[in-house]
C-alpha cells in the first residue's frame, strides 16, 4: 500500500527549503519555538485571508523574529504608508507574548511580491473558495479556474479536488478536475500544493490544488521554490 505524502515535505532538502529557519539549543527551546511558529501561522491564515498570500516564512535571529510574507497583492498587506504592516507586527508580538515561556522579541515583517499569482497554488485554491462562496456552480468554478491556470506559460499541469456537500446535496462527495501532467513521485518536479476551505451556509467545502511548474535541475531554476 502506498502512503500519501505532502508534496512539499516530500521534497525538503532536494528542491525545497524549510519554511521555518532557526536553531534551538535545548528541547524546551525547540518546543516553545514550534508552538510560537504554529500560533503565528494560525493567526496569519485567519488575518490575511483574501489577501492572496502564497507563503509565510519565519526566521529567528538572536534579537528578533523575522516574518516573510509572500503575496501577489502587497499593497493590501502593507496598507497606506506602511500602517498595515506596523499594525500586523504589533498583533504578532501580542500572539508571541501569550505563549508561556516564549522570549519577548520584536517582530520584523518583510513583504515580498509574487509574480504570476495564477501559478501559485494557495492563490488558486482561494480563487476556487471565493467562487464557491459567491454561490457559483462548482463545475463552472473548477473549469474556469483550470483554464486560467493553464493559460500561464510556467504551468505544465494542474489538478484541483473539492469535497463536501457540493451543490447543497444531502450527501457529501468528491469531484476532481485535471489538465496536463502532475508527476507527484518525481522528486525534481516543482509541485506547488495548497489546501483551502470554502465556508458555505450548508457546510464547509475542502479544496486541494496541485500545480506542476516543470522540473528543477539546478539552483538557477529555483525561482519558485
């Protein structure tokens, strides 16, 4: 029997780098850092929903926590005159302070712009969720999204799966649409994966997106990693 592995974790150290980068000297420090990272990610997932965020990376220095937010709409996160990012860093500092035993460190936020959002799976997953929340029929949403993604020249294949009470049906089911190739077992394949949820009056619909952007052979090709 095969085991389903997360496409990102499967490629760590091969074509992907860790999304949390720091070093802990003791097991207790490691545990606290993991709890802090999980709290920051949970908060940002809720807070930045709809801002087309593709990834959140956390780095630790001796005297600060650096949070790198990659988004295709940086203006929404930064706000007018940088107000948004300042407010966000204060909110994250409050989240960190709530963790028992966590050191009180200032939080620095760096916002990076992502080109071609249609080739980023978190953005595509949110586009599907947005369509479903606007009460569009799920088949039309899937078809339109796949066509938008495949129109991007970086993309060689896409697969979108949705499950739940589709169309308000009494019994939940799973639907999937696929275009091109998505080689999940090829380690050099640059596969971007994301999960999202669409909140509808009759229940939550789960969304999974896989996007294949070609193979990575050398460091030069690592533009999306």
